[in-house]
C-alpha cells in the first residue's frame, strides 16, 4: 500500500508541473502587451508600469514562470483586477456554494443512475433495458442550460413552486436554500446520472455472469438477494470510483447551471472573471479545479486499491 | 536468402483493414435502427445548413420592431425574439455554426491528437512519458473549463471557440491513439514489416495506423456530439458566435431572460441542440457496435 501511494504521489508531481505550465501559458495567448490588456480601458500609464513590474514582464519567460509558480506555492495566486481581493480568497469564498450544488447533484445522480443501471442489467434486452438506455441517452444529449430553462418555465413560471434564480445560504434559511438549489442540482445531476447508469449497467452485467453469483443462485437464494446483496456490492465499487472521476463533468456543468440560476458559486466566478478580463482569477480557478481533480483521482485510486484485495496482493 | 533484399520494403502486403470488413461494418450499422435514425437526423441538419438561404422564411438577422416576442403564428412558425427576428430562420441558420463547430473542432483534435498519440505509442520511452504527463495535465482541467479559459484568452469568436474546443478535446485522442498503437505495434505483422527494413515512419503510417482507425472513428463521432454541446455552451456564455449572427447557444442566452414572456424563444434552439447531439450519439453508439473488433 505504502509503495503504491508513493508511486502515485510521484506521478502527481510531473502532472502538476505541466498543469502549472499550461495555466501560466494561457496568459501568453493574450494578443499584445499583457500589461496594457490587464490595465483595462483607462490605460493609465502608472497602472501599466505597475503591472509590468508586478508581473515581471521585462524578464525572460522562464523567470516569469518561476516567479508565478513560486507565488502559487506560497498560496499567492495573484489578485483580482476588479475587486483587488486575493484570488485564493475569492475562490475559497465561492467554493462552498459549488460544493453544496455538486454534492446535491451527485446524490441525485446516484439515486437515478444506480437503480436504472441495475434494472437495465437485470432486465437486459427487455423493454426496461431500452427505457433505461433511453434515459441515459437523454441525459448525455440534453444541454443542461436548456434543461434548466425548461425547468424554470415549468416549476417557477407555470406552477410557481420554486424560485427561478437566486441563492440563500443554508445557515440563514435551510428550507429556502434547498428550494433554490433543488432545480440546479437536478439539472447538474441529470448528465452524471446517465454516465453512472451506463457504468452500473456494464459493471452489473459483468458481475451477474461471474461464478460466485451463479453459486449464489445455485444455493437457492432469491433473485432479489443475489442482485442486491451479492452482485451489487461488487459492482458498485468501480461505479463509485468512476463516478468520483466525474468531478470534471460536475464542475463544467456547474459553470452553466450557476449561470442559468444565478447562483454565486465557482462557475459564475469564472464566467464573470472572463467578461471582466480578470485573467488572474480565471487562472486561479483553473488551477484550483485541476489540482482538486488530480487529488480526487488519487483518492479514488487509493480507495479502489483499498477495497480491491486482488490489487493489494497482485 | 534475406527477404528484405528481394522484396522492396513497401511491397510487403500489409494486413490492413480491407474493404470487406468495412463494408460488413457498414451493413451492420445500417441494420441498427437507432443508428439509422441518427444518420437521417444528421443528414437532415446538414441539408438545413447547406440550404439555409433558400429554405429560411426570413432573414435571420433582420429585426422588426413591430414583431417583438410574437408567439408562433402562420407568419412566424417558431415565433419571434426580443428584437423581432424570426426564430425559425435563426434556428435554421444556427445549424451552420453548430455543425461547423462540431466538425472543425474534432478535425483539430484529430489532426493534433492522432500524430502525437502515434508518436507516444510508437516511439515509447522518454517521448511517451513526456507526452503522457502532458496529456494527464490537460485532462486534469475539466473540458469545458479549459475551453472557457482558452476562449477567454484568445478572445470571443466562433473561430476561437472552435480552436478552444478542438485543443481541449485533443488529449482524449492522444490517449486513445497511444493505447491502440501500443496494442497493435507488438503484433507479428508489424514486427515483420520492421524486420523487412521498412523505415519506422512507414511502419507507423502504413501498418499501424490503418489498424487503429476504428476506435478513432467511434470516438470522433461521439466527440462531435460533445463539441456541438460545447459550442452551444460557449455561445450561451457569450464566448462563441457573436451577435447578430445566429447560434443556438446565444439564442438560449437571450431566451433565458424572457422565459415567462416568450418561452418559444427557448424551446426551439434547445430542441435543435438536443436532436443534433442525440443523433450524433446514436450514430456513435451504432458505430461502436458495428466496428467492434470481435465482430469484424
């Protein structure tokens, strides 16, 4: 286990190094002088001069990268051009909202994706299987911002049951918070449910044809016990692990969902920063996202390693 | 006698996928009803895109202050938008941006990803390690977030959105090509081609590449579906096609402000995205089954 962990941690180092180069490189895509672009419309010469010094623009590229990465390692992601707030502070402010949205979406995806996947596998080739596959196809083919608009139309405009937009902190009013988050969470969970359904179906099909399931059936156990007690337990491990790796899908989806429902989270921060030409914030958000993904992949791998005894002895 | 001395290296019969298996795969594809429906819908959208100037009932950018947010009627089948433009005509013309983005982005991904993946898988060693870590780095950034960041730094336009989507999707093709090449390069016929004195580039292009194309075709079809959604997403955020040119994503961006007054503005462009993406996904799923090596 220790050896495996060290190996995986060692693999993370070059990946993080390349991620940092990639994100630093984004700034080089800006056409023209970055200091002039970052200085905004006023083009104040003193601001331009300040930015030039601050961003080390007169120094060679490798030195600029070294300064930037040195700052990042100390937690200095730069500061927002618009609010003058440190980028890390801004990101940490918005993150809890997106974490709540993502967690609710993940739970909804599990509640839809796993049962439909089980039904599709158990009833393979039947009408149920086709229906579950249709649900999955719907999930991966529906743009979530469109689904969001349709749900607003139905539940907010027509029925008046849920608020169309806005966000209330759960610490202020939990009921209002859940009312404002349930639609966005469903929209976000919809696509993930489709992915989980497909993973569950294929994992269940594999497990259901294995020897130990055949033995369980031969012992005379009920089909319900075979499926839910024996097969599902083993099929779920890769599903949960693969599901954890869908963090990227969730975060990408969150950008759009937060935009539709005007939720002040991580996704809205990146979009607002793009339009305010607040490039340091864009870089910060991308860096935090990538790092979170890399760490989560590591945790998912380690979890898979722990629950799979064959890997430990192999 | 040394065979290589007798036979010109390029004359060795390569065990390429021949017309037979491809034709059988096509027949299998056409036997799958969902895939055929998908192909028909894609064909319909291609026809709409090509014939847009002739079949659109109105000019897609012409505004009419007398017809603001009019509900669907005989004059405007899909209704009109916030500045009186015909929604049907904009949906028809919007097909062009979506299809163009899907095809161009995936072509960029293929043009970049396949040679890089081929190099990683075929050369191996340090080149492979370097490319693999770089691919991991790209894959660590969620697809749409990377596309947003790239589009933001490049500047908002349809061309830049296509570049951003294409570059963001490249790592998937690098990884897929590399994995396929690693499997194929140890096959006997590749060893034989090498032993007969073919230069590495010819072995890679003539003997390895033809045998890794099937999964690439499947992935490319599914990637077009993802690229169509990505373009619509970027346009929805204002980073793709710029107004007044029509794009389904930007139409939805405007529509979200008028959901209570003019819901038709949101229904049709969204339905168009859904249908086109669904069609490409159906074709992709059908191709995956039809090109399954166990059946070829």
